[in-house]
């Protein structure tokens, strides 16, 4: 069974934290670039409306049981 010292675990945790920060920063930069180009982000309004209607139908059907 593999084992790791406290130092190894600490180093791996630090690397993982750094990667998380870098990924978050790249994501923010990419989203801002899309916004600057005028790309509309998020789900289409029609899809959200349809999902809301379907959710209400399911709630109504469950309340009739």
C-alpha cells in the first residue's frame, strides 16, 4: 500500500491549491473576453421558461396524489 509523508501531502495540497487558483483566474479571463465580444452567457430564456413550466406541472401532479 502506498504511503506519503506529511511533507509530501503538504506539497501536493499546495500544488492543488495553486492549480485551483490558476483555473479560476483563466475562467474569469475567458468569461470576460466573451462578454467583451458581446456573447450572451447563460441558458436561453426559452429553455429556462420551459423548465419552469415543466417543474410547475410536476409539482401540480404530485399535489394531486
